[in-house]
């Protein structure tokens, strides 16, 4: 118990000495220190450049998070098969696919991106993991039974898409 009091007292004493020493040193460095801010004039062009740059970055952020989202596409029905081609190039385009429940779905993945992340597409809800050949169409077939949203991702779960399954009459 005694050792603990001594060690805390030593730490406090060293802290006090350091704060006093640094305060003296700071006072010596700035003898005319005032409590008010000093205004530094900047050229109008610099002010305008910073303002326009900030507005441009805000616009870019809005575009990225609000307006750049890909639109959904309805799969086309051809001889009882709902079919759609998805381009794999830095993500999935379209990233949202709309299909009807109870009908066979064929998604044709055309991989153009060489990155290893997009070498595979995974549809966990349908127990599908399919390797995608580069610059070739790879088809994935499944039949969704119930309406809902089902995710598909790359092999590393970095890029994502959604399959929206609707009732046939919707």
C-alpha cells in the first residue's frame, strides 16, 4: 500500500515539474503572447479555390452515395427461363436483378475484371459458388421458391448484388 502511494506521488510530481518547465519555456519563446487570434489575409483566389474545391468534393460524395447506384433490371423471360446478363467489371452491372418466384433463373455473368476478388460469384441462399472465366459468359441457374431479397457476392464478399424475387403477379 505504501509503495503504491509513493509511486503515484512520484508520477504526479514529475508531471507537475514537466508542466511548470514547459510553461516557463513557452513563456520565454512568446513574450508578446495575446489571448486574441491574429487574422491572416488570404488572396481572394485562394479563398475561392478552397470553397470551390470543397463544394466539388461534396458533390462527388453525393454522387457516389446517392446517384451512382445502379438501377435494377427485370430478367427477361424466354421459353420459361428468366434470363439476364450481368457484367462483372469493378462490381456487378446491374447490381439489382428482379425475377419472379417459382421460375428458373439463368444469370449470365460476363467477367471483364482481372482482379482475383471477382473470380467467383457466391449465392449463399441458393448454395451456389461458381468460378467466373475471364472474358467469357458463365451461366448460373437456380429456381427461387419464395419472394424476398437474396444477395450475391464476389468470392471475398467485397462486391455485392441483390436478386429481388417477387410473386409472379407483381
